C-alpha cells in the first residue's frame, strides 16, 4: 500500500472522528469504532480516594496523633485510599 493511500485513509478517518460528515462516495468503507472499556478496579479506587481526600483533610485539620504531631497529608491520603478500597470491595460483593 502506498503512502498516499494510507494518508488518504487516515485523513478520512480523522474527519469522520471529528464529526465532519463525508459524502458516501468518499467514505469507501472507512469506519471509526470506539471501544468503551470498563473502569479498572485501581482507577475506581483512585477516583473515589481523590473525591474523599478533601473532606478528610478538613476533618483532620488541627488533629494530632498519639505522639502529639499534626496528622500529615500523606496519612490522610492513606486513609482515603483505604476507605476507597473498602467501598470498591463492598460494591463488588453486592454486584456478584
């Protein structure tokens, strides 16, 4: 296949993906198919943790641990990740 033919096909695919409607005679069988992929477990945990973290940060603001030190942001993030992991586990148990 020559480079001209490949470049032509790529250009048609880009126009179709951008919503530019091509006439039927120019399409010549070019279809762009997007596969939807389920969110992975790790991605779901990270998304939930990032949504919980600001709330936990406010909750632990000014709170001290057993050694008298302020609760560190890394500890708050760890707590958010553990809570998010438990939420995802519970949802998977309910789904199955």
